[in-house]
C-alpha cells in the first residue's frame, strides 16, 4: 500500500498544476520584454522597398508596433479599431507585416484602409520571433526611450484602447 502512496501524491500534484494552468488566460502571458529595450531591427518598408524602418526612427516618441498579416483573420477584426485610432491621431502606429507576401499585404491595406504611419515588411518572421510574437495580431507600446511598456496579445478592441493603451500612452507622454 505504501509503495502506491508516492506515485499517487505525485499524480495529485501534477493534476493540481494542470488545473491551475487551465484557469490562466493565455492572453495575459507576461512578456519578458516589458521594461526592456525593444529589439533592434532594420527592415524594408512594405510600401517602399527602397526605404527601411528601424525602431531608432521613432526614438523620442511614444508609439505602437502592431504585428499583422493579410492572411490573419483576427487582424480583420481589429482593423476598424486601428483605423479609428489612426483617424484620432492619438499615437503613431507602425505595422509589422509578419510572414506575408509584399503584394498580398499591400493589396489588403489598399482594400481595407491603411491605419499605419508605415509598415515594415518582416517576410521571414525573424523580427516577430525577436519580439516573442506568439501569433498575430499583437501590439506593443514602446516609450520615447525605446523601452517596451506593454504587450497586448490578440485583436485590439475599443475597450483595450480606452482602458489600457491610451491611458498608458498619455502617461508616457507626460499628459
């Protein structure tokens, strides 16, 4: 009887860890990048292949990096929210077109509207990997010093913008 006690206890501990893990929200996975410098990169711009973009170009400004793709169904869901954000010019939004073809991405923006100040083209997804992207869409708030202050996994919603992102942007801008 005692020889079954240790395996039973180990099994119950594992079940306990599984039960706790299943109750966690995967959209609230803490990012190791929060409070750290945004990973550096230099990519071609989607609309202008002869021009490049680097996070250094945004130094001195609070900005959003929105990871998206033309093949992303959830990106369609968040797109009207981004268009509204762009209309109000609250914060510059830079797109990171992730693992996508240049022409399909340009066509998608042409069809649905382009909320981005510009989009960088991450054709092979290496920059997305450097940022710890789990899937698209994901959005990062980056401060004036180039430090990642927030990561949002999944589509942006009006509630996320009004309750989390815009107040953080205002705080980081000193408003």
